[in-house]
C-alpha cells in the first residue's frame, strides 16, 4: 500500500488534564500507538493543541480518523468538559469538531470519558464491592472479562467470555450521551464501551487500554475500527 493510499489517523498529544502540557509518559505511549497504526496500514500524525481554534480545525480536516488516547481520568467535576466548554477547552473543541465533521473516532480511557461528557453524557465514580475503591481494578490483576452487546464493533473482537481487557480507572460512564449506547460492561455492570448508534458517524469509546499489553486480541480492536472507518468513509481526506 502506497503512502497516498493509507488513511491518515490522528493521535492526540497526551495532556495533563486541560492544560495541554505533554506528560512525562506521553512520548512512549504515542510511539506505541504510532507503531500500532503503522502496522495496521495507517499513516499516524500527532494533533497539536493550537492557540487558535482555526489552527486545530485545519489539522482535523486533514484526517481520515482520530484515535484519542489518555490514561488520566477526567476530574469529577465535569462541567469544564461539557458541551458549553468548547470555547475555552481545547479537548472539548477537538471532540465537538470531530463530531460535526463526522470523522471516525476511537476514544481510549480518558478519550471515552471525554467523548461522552463533551457530547452531553455524564460520569460517575466507580464502586467496587461494598464501597469506593481507588480504581476499578482487581488487586494484582487489572484484566477482566467483558459482557458485550451483540452486533457492536466491540463485540466483533471481544465476543468470547474468556477474553480479558486491561481496565484501570476511577470514573466510568453513567448516562451515555444522546445517540450513544453502551456496548460493553465489566464486573459490577461498570460501563466499558460506548458506540454511536447512527450509521452516519463511527464513534467508539472504550474504557480499557489496549496499549498496556499489545496482545493480538487487543490490536484487533484497532484493526476492526480502521476497517469499519474505511467502509463508512471510502474517500480519503484531502491532506
């Protein structure tokens, strides 16, 4: 496949909350995702937070899809990330712009939380057992099974009850944004994936982290997303 035939897939610059300053762990994570995308036949490009909204929109217009990665949960007060925050929060601007332009979107961890809240959904603290638990993770083992919704993109990859995912987070989706449905749950019915219901925009969010252990099963999620993106958007963006 020539470079001209490869879909251009954006990766967000990993941030500390809403300050858009590169974290100490951003570079190795971005390198892994760039390698994953190259192995999947895509051309990765880093999306930088522009000083002006027009600068960021020009970057997004050159993309065929966007993968939004983040290990750090949103703050519990999600007002700073809601639909009205687009004027002062570059992360929200990215999500709203991608939604308006219907660019295929895959949100990982923080990316899923941001997708949901920026479009009007809500989050809740995760409860483990009888009370609050620091993170939604089993002691000594962050991998757990999923209960997936038949027919969903996530179900295509994680349909076997014995398949495990990495999941470490303090918040989870409470009410999905309008137009989204829950497509996977973990232990205690914690939401682990949401997907856009309508066919006019491919948007998927997963709370677990395929980039922690690059197992073949986890990488199939990225492959399934890119394949679906090509089916729904066969014409590449002008880049």
